[in-house]
C-alpha cells in the first residue's frame, strides 16, 4: 500500500528503551479521522512493557493532548502491525497546524529494546456522499 511519506511519524527504525517522543512530529491540517499505524520489530528484554500514546498539539506545540492509546506491548509482540483510529482536531484559532506525534508513556523491564520500524498517519476518508454519511450517523445514534 502506498503511504504519504509527509505523514510518516517513524521513517527508519527507532529503538525505544525509555519514555519520550518516538520519531517525528508531523504538521496536519486537523479536523479528520485517521488511522495511526505502527510496525514493530523483534522486542527483546525481560518482562518488557511499552505503552504508546498518540499526542497532538493544537496550539503550535506548547500543550500536548492524548488523542489515542495503543494496547500495551510486551516481549510476546514481535514483528506485528498495530493500528488505532484517532480523531485529529483542528488547530486552535490563529494556528495553522495540528501537530501529531507518538510518545512512549511507560517502558519497563530488564534491558527493554522495542524497535518501531515505521509509523504512519493514514487519513480515513469516506466513499459515501456527505448526505448519506450524515443519515447513517443519525441512524446509528437512533439505535443506541
């Protein structure tokens, strides 16, 4: 599948051993749903735990908000592809971009080494016309 390299959060393998930002922060126009997709390599270490959050900033980078969370990754999660749908909000008034990044919130274990081979923002688009999508949404809300 062809992916937009302008929305590539991790372009080359980043080995996570501690908490902090992973890969690059990307500027988006915001106001859309996206799939954040991450590809893992072989996890090594003992009793390894990694929690990864998807963060965004609507104010130019001063304040980060958690807009998504991947399930906890451990040493059994070798060579997998993992994805989460998130809503990327529009930037605040006076700002041009919503910045998006991934961040390791928790890293524990003995000698943890978690290679994230690549990660992407993949905008989700509907193939339905707007009126149809609106009616589908209303229909689902009525069922709930």
